[in-house]
C-alpha cells in the first residue's frame, strides 16, 4: 500500500480525496494536515467518516507530518504548494497540487496567471515548473515518470473537455468562443462568507468575476495549444442555488458547414479511449444530477445549424471531476495504475 498525506484535509477538496481513498485498493491515508481545525479526528469534523477515517488532523509542524510518504495531495489554495512541494519531492513523494501553483510550465506563463489574479508574479519554486504538467489526463498523458502535477480548475475541466475536440480539429473560429458556466455553492469552498449565507443564496442566481475568472487563463492556454493558434474566450461564471455540480454551455462559430451528426462523430472518436468522458446527442435528457458524486464528464454535442454554430453542454461534479476525483485519476497514472482505480462508480439516482 502506498502511504498518502493530504495537506488541507479540512476543506471540501481535502474531504473529497479522503472519501475517494476509502475504497482505493493501493493507497492508504497515513497523514492529514491542515492549518485550522487541527487536533481533532477527521470523523469529528465530518461525522459521515466515522469508522472510515478517524485519523487525527495535524498541524503542519507536527513531527508526524515530516515523515516520508509515497504521495502528497495539496488540497490548498494558491501559494501553499509552491512553498512545500519541493521538500516532499526530495523525500521521494509524488505530488498533486489543487491550486494554480503548478498548472503552468514556465515562469513566464505562471507570471501572466499570477498578475491576472493579483498575486506575486514570482513563483517560489520556479525550477519545478518545467517538471510539472497540466493535470488533465484526457489531454496530457502521464505515467510513473511524472512526479508533480498541477490539477486543473473546475470550470477549466468542464470547458476544456467540452471544446477540446473542436479546437484540436480547428473546427471553430478562435475568437468566437463563449463559455456560459454555472456552478453550485460548494465551488466557493468551506470558509464562511456573507455572500454564501443561506438567505443570500436561496432562490438567488448571480454572475460574478465578469472582469475575468482565473480559470479563463488555463482554458485559453490549453485550447490555444490544441488549435496551434491563439484562442480567446468570453466567459461568464454564475452561482446557482445547488450544492454541487457545474453546467457549462459552450458556443463557437464553426469554420465550415458541419452537421450535428458529423460533430457528434468527431467527439466520440476523440474521446473513444477516455473512460471518464461520455458523449451524448442533443436528445439526451441529462443534467448535473447524472454526474453528481462521480468522476465523469457528460457532454451533449450539438450544432445550431441555422447559424452554423457549435453548441456543447458540459456537466461535471465540481468537487470530483473538477477537483478530488481528477486529482486521484492523475495520481493513479503517476503510479502506473489504471486511471479508473477507486473511481469507477456510477453515482446514485435519484
């Protein structure tokens, strides 16, 4: 069994990976770390884990956290992983970081992202950037030779997977892309915030970050690489009064006259060997409930034939495929395991 350490265990990203690892045949949680809510058992913080994960949540300076582990998940915000990953790598661990710290492979790319979100543009571990990889395994194959991965943002996962086949085939006009994205409240994380207080969210839908969402940077980066030409998107993110789930309605002008059937075939071919992407036609009666609690991305692929415009509806669970599940998928591949290990389950209905 591989020994696993989770940093940021107390948040939704942390509990998400803890939940998934309960059924994993090769990974075992050995250490939970957090900056707050320490000194108590994980199952005291999250009672549904009683009898499944009763591990103590430790402070970062606890001697038990300094031992050698086979893998470390940083379920932490920007700035944490870049200051701690190198030490874990030196001790032989493989690292998956949830934040934007390792989503970019050069100091220049990181600097552009950091400036966009108002952070220090200098990376604290620049020499690690050429060694990282953007952790969307449907696009970037990885294996045991990879030791550090930057897990994508949740909106980025939904939009990139929804647009990748069209961008790769240069089927869409580079500056015509619109990403209209809605997320559940859990996307804001666990920390209390007046804007997410129940009376402020009940029967309330609102757009936010209209000046530019941070995930837009990585969406444009990945799509531009696929298309081999600069791509710019218009992105509108919204919060809807559900707990979990993302639905991204994606639009772009097609460069040639294309039918819905042709586009559907293109998408099915592109994702034929990608176990967590499911492609549906425009008659599918699916929504966020059909991916809730799973690592799947469900895509409805269509063409507005009157206007020759691509229309893709992308559904993911923001906390699983958009976070912990994708992180585990990456870690499976980094240990040479089947990517579906510990993740191949259907969810529940209703």
